[in-house]
C-alpha cells in the first residue's frame, strides 16, 4: 500500500515542506480520516469537512503555535487537530481519555483556548493582539469564525472594538450559509486579486504617506481615493459592514480552493491593520451524503459510511424528553394562540422544527444570540403573549443577565425549556448542562422544575402554560428517561398526581433512609432503593419535582422518620439542588440528622459516554446504593 502524504505530517512544519500542488491530496486524505473516524465516534462532520482547506491554508502560511490561531466554537477544527500532532490519536475522538471534539488548551499547545460556544473568538483574539503590542512582541493573531457565530452580539461588539483599536488582526469568516456568499462572480474575483496583491498594498501605503505631506489637500485626496476603492468593492463584494467597522475586507473567495486560500492569506497576512478575509466553503465537502443534507451531519452519532444512515441509536427520538416537548407544545398551541416559540439557532435540536412548520408566524429563530432570545421573549411577554424559549442548558448561560434583569425582575410569564441539562456525553465540558440549577435557583420570582420522565415533562409544560404569575424554567436531559425496573418484591409507588406548585411526590415508602431526587435521577434513585432492599435497607424515595419552591412538608416529614437524607442531582453540588434542601431544612430537623449531597464535584466534567461518566461520579443506581449502605453501616 502506497504511503499517504498525511503519514509524514506530524506538525505544521511538516506540512510546509510540501509544494502547494500536493496540498489537495493532503485535503483528500484528511477528509477520508475524518469521515472514517466520525462514522465510529460520532461528532461534528459537515462543518469540519467544509473547513479542511481552510485549516491546511492557515497552518501552511502561519507559524503556529508561535502565531496564535483561535477557532470559534470548534465545530470546524478536526483538520486542525490532525495537522497539529494528533493524527495518530484521532481514532480516540470524543471517547473517555481520548481527544476532545473541540479545541482544548489542556490537550495541545496549538489550541490556545478551550472553545465550544460561538462568537467568542474575535474578542479573545483581539485581547491577545492588544497584549502582544503592549509587550512589544511580533506574533500574528488569527480568529476563525463561522457565519452563524458572527451574528452573535459578542462577535459584533468585538468587531467594533477591533476597528477602533486598529490592531494587527486577521479575522477569517468561514461562510457556508450566508446569502452574501452569492456575489462571487468573475469581476469580484478579479478585483480581489488586485486589492490583495502585495504590490498594490505597498503602492497604496506609499501614496498615502506621500499625500499626507501635502498641505491642506493631502487628506482630502486620501479620503476620496478610499471612497473610490470602497465604492468599487461594495458594488461587487459584500464588505461594506466590515469596512465601516474599520476592517480591510477581502473576499469572498472559494474556501475549498486550496491554491486561492494559500495565495490570499500570504498576500494579506502581514497587513498592519484589522483585516477580514471572507471565504465561502461547502458543508460536508467530499462526502456526498453530508453535502446533500448538511444539517443531518452537523452533530451526528456513529453512521454507515456507505449509506450515511445512523448506527445503533441509543433511543428512539420519539421516546425522548425533547420529543415529548415537541409534541406537547404543538398540542397546546393549537388552542392557545398566545403561545410563541423562540430558539437560538437550534430548531431541530430543541424539537421546535415541527412547531415552525405548523405555526411559522409564531416561531422565531434568533440565531446564535441567546441574550437577545431572552430579551426578545421578555418583550413578547410584556405585550401579553406566552413565549417559550427552548435553548440547551449550557447555552442559556450566555443570557444570564437578561434572565435576571429583563425577565425575573419584571416577573414576566416567560417559560424556559432547558434541553440537554446534565451530562451530554461526548461533547464534553463546554456542552454539559450541569450548572443550571446553581445559576437559576437563587433568582427571585422564578419557578424551577425537572421531570422524572417524558409524561411528567408534558404535565409540567402544560402547567407552565397555565401559570401566569411569573417565569418558569424546566430542565431535562438529552435522550429518554431512565428505564427503571423494580428489583424487589415491594416495587415502588408510581403516582400520577397533578402538578401543584412546590409539591413533590412520594415514589417509594421506606423507614431507613430518604433518597430525595430531582428529575431524571428519580428513576435512578428508585433502582438504587431496589438494590438496597436486598441488603435489608428500606429506603424512601421522593421525586422533588420542583427545584424551587421545594416541598418543605414532604421532605421534613420523611427525614424526621428516617434520620438519613441523600439528595441526588445531575448537576454540580455547589449551590445546587442539595444545597437548596440544606438551606431549607437545616433548622427543621434534629442536629444529629445525617445529610449527604450526591452530584458532580466543583470541576469541569470531561467528555465521554454519559452512562460511564454518571457511574464514575457516583450517580449510577449501584453507586448511590453503595453510598447509602456505607453510611448505614457507619451508623451502626
């Protein structure tokens, strides 16, 4: 078998040894490696395939890690990982102990930041450029950002500041969806060849310096010349916004033409000003199935390379919490015309795509702008509508001030649906939703719930739509509810009680210990109680239902009976559900009561299979049972 070019590339320095005409073959080999790996591990395929030539071009021209390259989000950074010494470990992608699916500063010196949320790269890059100049250093700084991320408020704020500071900075806009990419005709390409040429820019600078010496008229001539250049460019290319913000704009160019990418970057990489290079790429490039339906291959589990079909789905989509929400909001919205739905660039992921098709006038995708989503919802609620904001837990963090100031302070009827709460598995610490209990439960006016299964989610959502006193948040995990099976003869109490504000439910009666759970963990707690029964330990299990307000009467009554309380949550312990329970009952139970909180420690949880991580951190049914048994033995 012939040796691949990729076999000889273990760093960007190795890549630079190749002639430009060899780079398309490198791109082909990288795509093959990405497709074959992601087909087994799952991951973000379409965007990474589209950005292969971009990653090659950036590393071929710049001198990383001395030069700084920051990838926004990281969905498009698989080729970057392969080119920076991680090729031989790429088969461990997204596995416990393996490579992260995103840039990770603890994984490689080439990953300057750990990234997973959009719109941040221009801010952090500008900060490094400003620090460079203060320290009188000379490295280059590059921010690679996608078109969706560019619409986020943080990115626009950073563009504005960068133009004001006028630091040497290259922003590469990887555009694979924006309508402005359509203006890529022959005249546009010709003009960009002219204005990116080193000779043109040298002459331009020399003439400007000369004209500045001309009394009275020099600066007027410079302004007129710039207007002429900008006028010509804006007739043909979509750079007006960036030029007005203080950037030199180049593009759009074909981002999948490696020769064009390398030549253009080399021409503009040393301009001593803010520069924005607009490249147009094709999502899923090189893999037909991903090219035809790129949204299906944005984030995907393992799949068959030949057919593109998913393999071994963990659960039926129709059995998931997300599907339960999807169907319930459509059911209720048919009768309640005030219900409107809002999401931030995730209609499919949050289950609102079907709602959007049925009620297009009542659906709003605000793009990657979670802060705006919360403020927008506040305005709708103030005007008398019933807005439902469906956003992943980890991304709702970005709108924290708006939740406080625009929603809770105003006590408005906004319902937040926090999908992907708890562990999300292979996407890792940038995407785990383990902080939402801590950052929401302390807010005045908000009601905060978590369902144990899909039917309870439907009940909670219906209750939220009837609640008109203030904001509501409902957290639920990725996938389906816990498949609890009773392992003892007594079974468990499975009440189908209505949702009442601040009221929990008794799932299983017991006398030796109280396990107080919230949401998904209630099924896990029931199974733990079944294991304990085999050890002659009779545990009572309560599904709290509400993080806020808590059911004081039910909790205290149980703890007074058992004298031993375990709180169980799929979130961080610090400031979490268990902390709220402690605050509530500390002066209502005897001082010798033993209380233990089971949840995640105060650290960022690594990526890996969700069930394995839950067990690792003591949140499997067997580990919970072991913790209760250990405490009971210590008390004897």
